C-alpha cells in the first residue's frame, strides 16, 4: 500500500509513521505523511499533507476520490474529508488511535478497514520510543 510507503518515509525523516494517499480514477493524485516533527507544524498530519500535495481540485474530483490512511483519521482530518466531500476512506488500522469514525459514517462516508499488522507495528514501535511526541500529535 502506497500509504505505508509514505508512513515509512516519515519515520525515516524522524517523524511519526503515518501515511496517506488520495486516489482518483484508480490513480494516486496526492501523497503525504505526518510532518509535524520535521516541519514543526501544528497541522501537517498525513492526510492534511496528502491533500496539500494533491493541489487544488474541483469538488467533482473530491467526490470521486478515495483517501487512504495508515491510521484512523483524527477530528481535523475527518473534518477535511467532510469539507471536501471525499466519499470513501480506507484505514490501515484503528487500534492505536480511533478517530470520529461513527460521525464520518453518519455523514455518509464509507469506511473500509484493512486491519494491517504492519501499520500497527510501525505505530507501536514509534510510540514505545517516542511517547511524548505521540501524545503531542493526538493532543493529549
């Protein structure tokens, strides 16, 4: 999964291993990974970085896209999914962190869960080594 490649890229840069890709008509049109550490950013979660890297799209493009993320999207990233009308989110895992999935569903977003052990392992190893960075990332 391309989102896992992005997560590993973020980890190799010293960041949190969460990755995301936006797919439209079967093609990846944007990639991103969590860059809060690398860029000292308050908002560059993987999904936000991915959407930023996708460039300006039309509302019609968003409505026929799928967002892939290695981790369940947080409130901020879920809000962006709703704002742009992205109809489907594929989630690598939601044991480490569970965003507002019920709310996304209630607003018509289709959620697909992969339950990826690789995604879980990347996060578990990172959190064990960097609990303070993880707590900061999820606003704890």
